């Protein structure tokens, strides 16, 4: 029955005509005066062509204006600017403000959803939201309670809303969405609650569900063709996921999709990563646990999977694979290739051919990474494409109720969701990183819907024998897999980077500094301390001929969960509270947008 179902599904997809490209949205994305997506563009480069603020004058930046969001907890993502309007979002309860830039930021409208606060304790690592998207005159918001809402951009009136998941089962949302053609693509959170995760496409005009592809399970559930979907150049084969789980464990398998989406209009493929398998105790889920911890390439019209690549088979460390996929066209050898670069939580920076899924580069982007010696790049090897795990740091091999010490990186990874940027001028990636290691003790846990399904105790600390801090901001050569320069930071860099045509790269720090550095050398050119720690993503826009830079401050997220939620137990926050205890000496809670400009 399953094979028949998949064939029928495939036939239906083949018959469906591809949707017409959303020309208006493409036009809006290509206008550097605005920012209509959290990722700046479909390629996730977080690069702006604006150059009024440049390496020569950025030292003169001043605060132009500020706006309080009225909400505490962690402020991730960034505002959008469409025409003369700015759209600002908050963490739970996910308020949306429309600010009229022609009237000094006057509030044109405000949307405040009524959500059940019982969703808060189900959210893994703070009540963050990574922001809004714009398409076809609508502002798109995916709320914490998984309600997807389309708002009229002019009035704030609700066009439609649809529920994407069930918080009672542990399904929540922290991510932004991807509008592409006539659809909006959304993911789901809940890996720490044993959710069977997925991506879903809804009709942009009506909110009607079009397709849903799971991260694990039967081929039909994943929308995978056993013969045509490939991994490392070979067909995945029938039941590629089911064969790697014991019994029905895939039904509580995690593989969540709370990261970033990118899209290549030429190849007509969307890209994203799936997260950790559930539970965090690897002994309880034998096998590779496919397709958790995987880079996915899907057709956005049908959901059909073109290729997959699993970075961390049988994850033993919670190295969620959800970080952004940055799409570039660069020369590899003497040939121009369509590339995808991904900085995984596991500490490896990957470069793949995004058309075929061929693995080109897999190198450590923090030298302290020790859980694996390398990724096997020998195509003739049985372990091709797999990390070669070091027994000492294997929580599987060490066993339940054994504390494996000194694992680098910690579960929050060498980089978490905080997005990197890419400059076509330097052909370098600018990566906010964590320089953190951990002790990890797995224990047996039973599954109850809506209850935590973690099964491990963690402690985190700065990488030993290093600069003493917990972060670095680095420039990375993705073709050669090498760090070009690295700036040490006292705490993890939990803010998204922004690269600009003015040869400046911006990022924020957990203490609250907005920093500007030279894109070629990494030299610090400017810094300003905002009222709270920055875990938001720096953005830029132009209004009435003048360039502005904006950033949300509001400490929180996984790294700042101790401050955000008032936690003091060092093992709380899945081990982050103890690791970042000193943060309270440098900053405090607060939600504020700070906008900078050069003096007139």
C-alpha cells in the first residue's frame, strides 16, 4: 500500500503545473533600500548593496532613533522595511508593530495575537521568534503556538490564519517563514518533546495546506522517491529512513525544522536543515536515525525531495542541523559551480554543489572541535561523507549514566541559528560562533506526549586552553575550508551578521554591543553598547536617500536563557545557565530597536 501511495502522490505532483514565479516579491527583494525577508535575499547571503555607510566613515555612526517593543525575553530576527513602512516583531506574545518612517516611526497599526501562555514552558530555549516575512501585500507571522497568520501590510487586518501544529504534543514555533511563488513554507519546533517534525507549504492567498514533508518515516511521508532522490550521488532506496530506526521510534523522532530556508529560482529548489533526533540519549535509538541532522533540497511546488545529505548520523551530542544554507556561485578549481555553504552545529563548515548534493568541502571552522577527527572525503570509502567519531567523546560508546567530559563543541554548537553573511566582493563568509565545550551524561527517559523527552544532563564552559572567551567572529573561505581571520569575544556571538557593499560587516554581542568590522581584515571600526544583549540580526535600509542600520536588542535565546527566564540552576536551560552565568554582570533584560545613521 505504501508504494502505491507514493506512486500516486508522485503522479499527482508530476501533473501539477509549476506555480508562476512571484514577480512582485522578486522585485521587492532586489531593492536594496528595503528588507522584505529575514534572510535579506533568497540565497541567505545577508548582504546589502547599500554603501553610503562604509569602512571609511562607519566610525561616525550615531543613534538616529529608538523604539521599545514593550516585551522582555530574547529578541531574535530583525525588522522588515517595505517602502516607507517598518515592521517590528517581538518574542511571545508575538506582537507586530507597523511603524511609519515618514512620520518619525509613528505606530500605524499593531497586531497582538491572543495566545495561550501554556505554550511558554513547551518552548525549548526561550520564547524567541525569528521574524516576519513580506509577500504580495501581506506580512506573514508564524506565532509561538504554531498559528500562521497573513496580515494586510497596510492595515494589519487578518487575511487568514491556519494552525500548523499542536502545542499540547510539544509542537511550537520560533522560526520565520519562506514565501516562494504562490506558497509560504513553514517549519516546526519540538525536538525536545519527541515531535515527528516536518515542513509544510500553505497557499499564500488562502492559507490552504498544499503539502507536508516529514523528516523521517515512510517514503510517502517524507515526499521522497526511492529511485530519484539521491544522497551523495546515489539513490536513497526504499524505506531509507525506516531502516535506520528501531520499530516505531521514528514517530517520536524529532528532526525539527526551526531554522532558515533558502531558495534557488534557477534550479527551483528550496534548502533547509533538519534537527536532532529524539531523545538526546543515543542508546535509546539505535541506527543512523535518517533523515534527522540532514541538509534537504526540495521542490517548493510539490515538496518532492531532490537530494539529502546527513551530516551527523546517529547524533550523540544534540548537534541540531537547522542552520542556514547560503547559496553562492563560485569557482571551484577552474569551474564555476552553484554552491551551498552550511556552518553546522557540529563544528564543520560544509560546501556542497546545490544542484546535485555533491560534497565538496567539510572542515572544522573552530579548531577546538574534537568529537570527530574529520569527515571522510574518500569517495571509495565505506564511510564516505561520514564524520569519524572519537571514542572518548562518544556518548553512545561511553554509555548511559556516564558523564562524557570535554566534548567540543557543546550542544549549542560551534554556531547555532544566528545567521552568517557572505560578501560577493571578498568571497568570504562572516560567521558568528560559539567557542564552548561540554560534559554530557545521557540517561533513560520515557516518552509522554507534551512532556520533555531529553534524556541527558549537560554542563557547558569556555573552550579550554584558548583565549578564555566563549565566542569568535570569523571570516571563512568556503571553497578552501579555511579561517581567514578570527576575532575573539568574551561571550558567544549570538547575533546574525550583515555584510555590505561598503566593505563593512556588522554583528552584535551578548553584552549588547553593535560592532562594525572591516570585511577584509576584521579590524574593529565601531562599537556602541545598546540597552540589552544583542541576539537579533543586524539589518540595513535606505529612507529618503539616507542609509540606516538597525538591530533589536533584548538578551535571551539559549545562551541567555538564565537571564531571560530567571533561572539559576547551573544545569538548567539544557546546561546553558551555568555556562553563561557571568552574563548578568554585563547586561539586563529589555526589548528595544536601535537605529543608527551617519550625521547629516
